[in-house]
C-alpha cells in the first residue's frame, strides 16, 4: 500500500508535521509553513475562497510546494455555515431534512463537492451528524438534520455519498454529539448529562450511519459527557471516548480530527500545545487549527522524542491520514484548473438549490384556509423588503398599509414578546407567522392563523416560501424537530393549499 510505503521513508519531523492542519493566509505563507513544518494540510476560510479561480491557483501552489499531497479543507456546510463565497447558495442541513428526500441531499452535496473540488478543496468538514434535541442550542440548531436520529442518519449517509461522488472527503461532526447543549464550545465547555442509554438512542445513530457509509473522517466535539467518561475529560482529549468508544465499540477506522484547538472548549492547563499532545494520546489523528503552530508542533515533537507519545501511536495516526489521501486519489491527481474552476458553479446546481428550498418549506397549520394569500397583504419583520418582493413576483398584492386584513409576520428569532405581538395582531387580522431561520421560533406562534418555516433566509428559500404562500406550489416539508408545547416531529401540511 502506498501509504505504508511512504510512512517508512518519513522522518519523525515529517510524521509529526502530517498531524497538523493550520490556517493559511496566502501562497507565500503556505509555502513557508510547508517548508518549515511539513504539514498534512490546510483549512481554508473566506479569505482563501473569494473566487474559484483564486482558490484553485492557491491550492495548486501549495500542492506543488509539498512532497506529500495536502488535505485542503473547508467548512462548507451550506446554509448557516458557509466559507466559499462563490459556491451555490444551498439551504443547510435542516432544510434538507425537512424535504425528507435523500436523493436531494445526495444531489446537493455532490454539487457543493464538485464546486469545492474544482477550486482545489478536497475535504469538507461536513455533514453535521449532531441530533439537535435542545431548542435553545446556541451553536448547532439548523446546522443539524434535526431531532430524529433515523432521519439524520439517512441524510448523513446521502451527504457522504454526494461528497464522495465529487472526489471530496467528508467529515461527520461533532462526536459524540453536540445536539443537546446550551453552551457553545467556541466560548465554553459544554457538559451533556445524557445517560449512556440516551446517548445510544439519540446521538450515536447518525455517527454509526456515517461509519457504515465509509466516512473518511469524524470530528471530535469539545464537550463533556460524564456518562461516557466519568473523568469528565472533553471528548477531544478522552481516550475512553475516542479510542474506547469511537474506535473500539463503533469500529471506526478512518481519521479522527479534532475540532479547532483554538476554541475555548479545548483549553487545558499548559495551553493548546498540551491539548494537542493529549488529543493525540486520546486517539485523535489530525490536529486542527492550533493557535500557535510552532509551539504545538514543538510540544508534540518533544512528546514523541521523549516517549510520552509512543512511536506506534504516531505511526498509526500518520498512516490513517496518508490512507485518507490515497483513498481520495490525492497521490494520483491534486491539480485544479484555474481556467475552468468557475465552470463547476452551474445553473443545474442553482436549480437543485431551488428545489431543496421549495421542498423544505413547512406549513405547520392553516386555520380557516388563510393560505394561499388573498387580497392585499402587509409584510412585517426583519426581512420585510425581500419577502415582499418575492411575494410580488408570485402575484401577491403587497401593501404598505398596516390596516390590511392579512399580515405576514416574519421572524429570524423570537421571544415571549413575539407571542404577545402575534396575539394582539390576530385579534382583528389574519396572521401568517413565518420563521426563516430556526423553526423553534414557531413555538411562540399559537395565536397565528397559519405558520410556516423555511430553515434559511437565502434567496432560494424566500422564493420557495413565496411560491408556497401564494399557492403556486403545494407545501412538501415536514418538521424535522418538535416544537416545545406545540407541533410534534414530522408535522406539516402536504396537500395543495
């Protein structure tokens, strides 16, 4: 095997370098990092992804500077988390789940993967495999496929297949599951108090589906699950979770990559360099975004030379990384073509994005047939102008007069104050209440005459919403979450309005 042969000829310094995936400013910065540290790859952010041509040129320059092909990654989840400014604007994971259509999920991720691959990106930090069961989750929410483990598992599988068809490695995240927390691991350390049985029932299935689908990598979460590790180590640093559970019990043989070591959830005494060593000892292979690459690399190299990190553990990690590169064909061809990179962003992909967005629109209820919209309609909310314009294009009569008999009230977030406003407005008007970000905002809409969710405020999502509210297209979406005190999982009208 090429990976094993390559490993035999690598120095300890080269092996340690393969463990790291830092950020990169530009070609000169990347070439300096490659020469000094022999890194395994880079993660791109919007500054690296301003256009497919620029990204392709950067990727080619970095690959040419490295003796070992580089993993070039990006966080292109689509929807709420997107890095490539040029990529087709697909709604995110929860919108895909609302369609219930794995073929659409596969087509969407294949399209995103093709656009990334043409720009030289060969690894995507997606799909999100977290099962979001906490309505107040501050970091996951619509990034997940929802609250149904089985549905999430099917969507995770389809997404992995879509990326792979485009030649892009997929990364399921954030193991062992970030969907039941009210703390953002970017700013703190979440503690999830699920029992082992609850974890197995709710949070394990999508990761098991990912493993069964042959996912290339799984990202750790900086979170504590005492039931899985009584020592209360963050999963990223827990040998019980990574080696015992993920490797041993679940049988995952691919690359384990840490979430960013710059995040607050990864802080330990001794700082990020110590966290890098502890993650490697726990079973992680690829160390993402150390805040100080020089210090982290020196700490890991010292730990290897002192014997704290056994040579076998280093070789195991590097072999997995090299095998991933081999499996994705990086030893055969890594070059992107700047001249044609932009052609990967195709009209066909935009049509798929529109199909996803329209199919995702979920009408939770429609009292007294207030939908489709009739007569003059007043739109209010943070996206008033955009939604009014989308409705006009579908033939809806929009007025600036608040005395209109029908109000479309749009929210991106909501509170008890929203509930009071809806109740007051609904006394003498028909109210259509629309959540264009998190569907959990619908929990405040009990007094409205109709409720709908789009899961995204993108142009395609607003166009899809307008088509459904106007009656041009029947609703198809179903809630992939349950609303506290309201509509259950799977709710949604699917007959013509």
